[in-house]
């Protein structure tokens, strides 16, 4: 795993749209789709640093297309092995 990307949205539809857009835009894999609570969903992806950066940038645009809200996003390049165990 070279990088981890996270995109958090309000609503499942926004999260699924973000994941679909990210998967079509770059060579990434979905690690998990976590329901945080209060309608917040976090999409967690992995891949090469450049692919994850591109995918997260595309994923950040997706909630607007379906009327959802982007809450936050982040890319973690070269995550520590202990972090990998949590995910």
C-alpha cells in the first residue's frame, strides 16, 4: 500500500457516487465504506500516491453532482504499518 485516501460525505448516495467516480478515474482499490454516524459515510481507498491523489480530487467533486455534502477528504502517503492494521 503506497497511499490511503479518505473522502467523507453526508449520505450513502454521495459516498457511492464518489467511490464510483474515483474507481473510474484512477487505479485504486476500495478498502472500506464506513458508516460514521449521523449520516456520515467515509470511503477509504488505497493505491499508488499519484492515483490516490487523483482519485480523491475527483471524489471531492462527486457529492455536488448528486446533491450531497462533502465533509472532508485526506490523502496519507506511505502510511505507517500500524495504521494499515487499523484499516
